[in-house]
């Protein structure tokens, strides 16, 4: 009696590889669809851009964008040296007319007329109080300043700092040379100077 041939029910290796390849392809397709859907949802959740568009946050002039050099940011930063034109020097006297026994009080005002707080050197190395009579140089504090110093201070935008000097009605000369003559009664001009910045001349009278 002939024996019946039993066929194996297990798939061949070739069939197994084909099935595995089909599964992998299907999985890749599904992952691709999920990724595309996720991108579309994320784009829809951004109210400031359309799906697929790119927003450049550094674009100057775009709504809500910042340039990094706004006045508000500059004013909140640490003050730096004052720029040319930021500082004004104003000369004045406490009174315009002085009796024989009254010494004039000369006033130097240093104003920050810039938009931001800034630092300026107001030390004795920079200050000068000068008195003139016409073209005749009568007195200047720079003639006899001893141990000049630098003093850096911050002056707020729109604010002023004031320095005063009482002139004892004496003459001076460069190098602090002795001058025996004394100023006579009459009209004099006072000019204040800070570094290279000079004030306008203000008039006062000695009796």
C-alpha cells in the first residue's frame, strides 16, 4: 500500500520574506500619514501663520517683532559715556551786581540734554571757571588747580548737575604766577568750561 505524501503547512522562506516586506511597507505608509497629519495640526494651532508658512521673528517692522535696538532697551541698559552734543554747559551767577565787600559766586550747570542717561567726567581736571574783562583775561581756576582729578558721574536724561566757585576778586596767571593788581569795579564776563565744552558768557558787575 502506497504511503500518502504529507505536505508541509508552513510557508516557505520566500513567502515569509514577502509578507514581512509588505508589513514594513504598510507601517511606513501609516507613519508617513501620521507625521503629515501632525504637521497640519501644529500649523493650524499657530494663529500668526498659515499652514506651511514660515514666520521670521527678526523681520524688522513685522507686527510684534523687536529689532533689539529700541529706545526702551537702550534706556534700561547700563549708562555709557555721553555722546557729543548730549552735554550742555550753562554759566550763571548767584546775583548780577556785587557790592565792594561781596565776592561773586560763579555757577556751572552741566545738563544732559540727550535721550538717555549717560556718564560724564565732572572732575577738577575738566572744570574751568574763567573771568574776563573785555579781551583781558582776569582769572581762571585752571591757572592754579592742584592735583586735578577725574570724577565720572551718571547724569539722567534731562537732569543737571551744578558746581559753584566763589571768586575772591583776585587775578591769576598760567602756572599760578603771582599777580599783584586787583580787578577794578566794572562789568565782567564769566564763562564756564567742562573739557572741550564751553558755555555762553554771562555778565556780572562789581561795585
